[in-house]
C-alpha cells in the first residue's frame, strides 16, 4: 500500500515480513560476546507482520492486530524503532518515521516476530525515505539488530551460523505444510538459553563436551528433496527440553499434535510455539481441526516464503 506525494516519494509504505520456524537448531557453547554459537535451519512461513511507515519528524511505533500487544515497548527500546534509527544514522537521513505494526506472529513465541518487525522497518524506511540502500548493506544493518533479523529480511530457507545471523541459502523444493499451536504462555529467549546452560552444568559429568554445532546433512537432504516425511525424521531443537522445563504444558501440546496425526512436532526456536509438520494441505486442515477441538489456538501456514518486501 503506497500513496504518492508531489515529491515522487511515497507518503506511506506497507511492508510484509514473515515469521520463521527453526526446523533444526543446534546450540553450542557461549562465545566471547556472551551469545551461544548456533547452527540452525530456518524456514520462513506464511504468518506475517504487516508494517506501515509514514513520514514524521520523530520516531514512533504503534501496534494493532489480533494479538494482545499491550506489553510491547513503544519507546526507544523497541526493535523496529531501533532499526529505523539505525538506517537514518547509516544514511544521514535527518527526518523520522511513524511505524504502525499489525501483529500476527506470536509475541515471545519463538517465531521471530520482533525480528520480522525490525526487518520490515528497514525495508519500509529505505523505501519511504528513498535512501536506496543495497540489499547486502541492509543485511549488515540487520545483523547489528539481532540474530534473527537478517533471516527475516532474506526469507526462504537458509542455514544460520554464528549467532544465527551468518546466512547461507538452502535449497528447499516444493511447499511444506505446517500447523502452529500457539500456547497462551510466553517464553523469554534469554531465560530458555539460561535454562539450557543450567541443565548442561548440572549434567556436565554425564554429557559429552559440546562440539561446534552443525546442521545435520540429513536435514539439508530432506529440504532439497521437498519430502515432509523425510524432514519429520530429522527435526531437532537443542532448546526444546529447556523450553518444556520452563513451560511443562508444551509436552502435552506435542503429544496432542502427534496423536492427531502430525508427522512430527517441534518447539520453534525458544518456544513456546509448537510447529507440527503435515503430509500435505489436507492433512494440515485435519490437524488444525483436531488441535482446535483440543482447545488450542492452531494456525495453518506454508513455507518457504519470501522475506521482508514492499507490498503494492
């Protein structure tokens, strides 16, 4: 959605950015910068954040949508505002922006909703201000904002290393059908990583030293083949046990989905969203009905989809 101005620039820009699923997430040791080294296979899915950017003399953000956004920060700590300010500083732009975000990706749900907002803000402000920043420069800025922001910008399917921000595209044939179970709970990403660290410390004597994580070749083969049954066999998340320890109801959600016919289920990222892989669209619909009947909020999505893009 755009509105033309006399200057030729758009007075309002609409950008759509996707949430993500980590179909594989290996977590290594803490690095010198305080973050954990990870190796992950990301897939962008068709649950989107809608971000609208309008000319303004300062920087502001507001929220709406089907999700309760009352707890989200709207000041300088908001990731989308930080993204806009970062782009302004990088380009020397002297104005501001008013961001309106329609949220659909769960908050603190392990699907990168805040990262999608930040990626969308970068793309929207670049279009709104006419700053013409190259895509690889936007990627570098995105990496300064958080580990998942570069992937929300890129979309598709990719392997992430380092903190998750170092991306390599991965070939994924066809379309994968997912059903997302969206629990009421929220989980803090630092809290889940902290719980993983405590678990490893408690069991250090029994656990082998954690080598640098890598995405298993079988995951890449399943994605290349476009085979949901093959992918179901290799879904893995090192954070899943920690997330379940902090939110024990997730174990019941996983059991419910697998009893309802899912090929497999996995906690997405740091949770608590649980992603169930289905054979095809028909099975995804049946699974959504079964999960809804069990009292869970369930949403059907597909992947991979493109990253943050201007709409219209």
